[in-house]
C-alpha cells in the first residue's frame, strides 16, 4: 500500500472525537455484566475528528470507478449506462411482500407476465421463467430442462453437451453441474464453429450444444442454421447463451435461428448495473415443446386479464429460486424495454455494434487484430508487434488505469493469445471513443519508447500490481492493527 493512503485505524489519534455524547447518567453497562464475561481489553475503535472522518470516506468513495465516472470498456460484460429512472421504479413496489397471494399482487404479476411476453418477442422463444438469479444460473436451469426432456423420452444415453472452445467458462461449468459430460470442439481459423468438428462430435450421446452468439470473440456465427440442423438431426437440443443479446436486439432472434432454450442476462442487456456479485437476473426462455419443464410457478394470463400462478406442473424441474427471483431487476428491465420500444432496442444494438467496429478500425493498425472481420458489440485485439518489445496485455491494461480508464477485459477469450477484449456499448459518444482511442495509441507509443515505464503502471493507485493469484486464492480480508489484536 502506498503510504499516502491510510486506513481509518491508521489515522486514529487517542482522544480525538467526531462527536460529543452527553455525560452518562446510568450505571456503566460493564458493571452489570458478570465478571469473567467482560471484554478483556477495550475495543480498538478509531478515534478521529469529524472533518478527518468526512474526508476519509469522501476520498474513498472517489476511488470507486463505475460507469457513472467514466468509460468502462470491459468486454463480455456489457457495462453500459443504465438510465436512472429505471433505478427509481422498483420502489413503486416497496409495499409488497412475496408471500402475499396472487389476488393482492395482480399489478406485480401483470408486470412479470408482460416482461415474459416482451422477452419472447425480442428472442423468438415461446415462454420464459424469470426465476434464475444470473446468467450461469439460467444456464443450469436450461440444462436441467434439456435433461428432463431427454429423460422423459427415455433417451437416457444422451449425456453429453457439446461446447465450442470459444465459450464462456460458465457454459462447461453449468453443464457439469447439471450432470452432463462435456465435449469441447475447436474453433475454425476464422473464429467460428468448425462444422466438420461439430459433425464429428455429434452422436447418439448428444444431449445438446451450448452456443454463444455473437461468440465470446465478438463474432456472429454466420452458419447458424447449418449448426442448428446438424445438432437437431443428431437428436440434440440447442442452448443459446444470450448474454451477448445487446448486439442483436430487434435484428435477429435466437428462436428463429432454431434454438430450443436460452437465457438472457437482464443485468447486461436490460438496465441493471452489475459486477460485485449482483443482484442479477438470468431468465430462461424455451420453445413450446419445453414449456412443461419450466420451473414452478409458471405465471399465466387468464381470461379477463387476470394473472395466475400455476403450480400444477407434473413435468416441471421444480423451483430454482425462492419466490419469483430478483424482482427489482425485472422492474428495471421492463421499464427499459417499454421506454425504448422495439425501434429503440434495435437502435441500441446497432449503435453498440457500430461503436465496437469504430474502435476496432481505429486501433487495428496500432494493435494486433486476430480476426479481421466485422465484429458485433465487442472486438478482440492483442498487443501485436508491441509484444516483441516485452510489452504484454497486462501492461496495457494497467497503463489505461493511469490514463483514467477502467481496463478492458484481459486474457479472455482464452483461445486468443494475450487477448484484449473491448466492449464500448451503445451509450458512448464519438468524443468518448476518440479519447479512449487516443489513450490506447499513447500507450502504444510509450510501449515503443519506454517499455519499462509501462511495466511499472499503474502509478496513480493505492496499490500497484498485487500478486493476483495470491490475492484471489488467499485474500487477506481482516485488518489487524498490531500483535495484541490478533
Ligand atoms: C456474463 C456471461 C455469462 C454468465 O453470466 P452471469 O450472470 O455472470 O452468471 C455467460 N455467458 C456469457 C457469454 C457471458 O458473457
């Protein structure tokens, strides 16, 4: 830790006070506590004046970087700007308790029903469950549905899920958790699914294929109908990882591409900020044939506009989350969808794709571009020639921090050496993109002229380069002021 940054405990000086309490006019509590049960020493609480306290926390809050401070090009994440009105609307439902019965919560259930309908319209699926709390949770739910489908047909040999090597890490993990074996297939040289490898991989053991489209390389799978046909002909189902929906809203629909099950990340595409663990929401949509397997309760519209909850579903995989899932996230998604409308959603996707292609084109002569194709909502670059001078992706990411930017996603997707994945999103203006591009070019210039300086970046933060493996595997989250307190 650089010395100018102190913890509140390190600022403490005995006797300093931030407030004046009236004199005690009752017996001290500790006199009432039997001997032997009292604390052996005083609590080590910081003693600090009000102004120092205010400054300490104000300065800490300013060290937070978010999309409200600046550009946040983290790829595979869709860190776009979320309208503030969407944050306010969940409060409309503050008076509701999830245990209230359907008669008393018609407004909330009606909203959920219409969100389901809107997601069906956007994706081409026939029915959604809103329960899953995240994308990965949605994958697990969808895979359990695929499993239930094969089991009911007594097709027990279908135990393998095929996953391309460009998949998000959650895909094979979810498939394993749902009890499947995983067969990985390599991507073709242009970054798309290798159809020959797929043909060789399918067979009587194929339960399904999990596909991300646009892929984690930010590329659209152009031969999607052939992929769907190969898997369906082999008797498998098609799972669509819809985390990258931000690229295709209003343009193409997974349901029309032949997919049977999919999830959507409301916290990426539909106006919920994310990171740091949630709350998120990963609704799962299915084609008509799979509706019987959806988790209970299923939200249904009845005659006369009444919304009901159907628990009587013998083929259901059961509940996957308490109550209805993360309700506030759904309110935000519904508000966002209604406020943009069909045309607005399409425009959001078009601008997201345009912005990513702009960044790619402006930087492709400065950095390496492993797949020189039109990209979707994100692009993947590499250090290219700079690597010969000893500069790696990590150096470039850290140098961005010193220039006031959150780094892009680094070292993902795994199949690209030294990957840098940039997702600008639709929210950003031409000026913001130009300033970012200029910062990236400035880093490349520095990488050529003074590579050692880049190895030292970042120099503007409290911590420089932690040992990231140890920090992740053995985090020290407890502060101990001195030996005495351990
Ligand atoms: C983010 C993401 C996921 C996982 O979603 P979570 O909500 O983080 O669990 C899955 N697949 C892809 C392609 C993603 O980008």
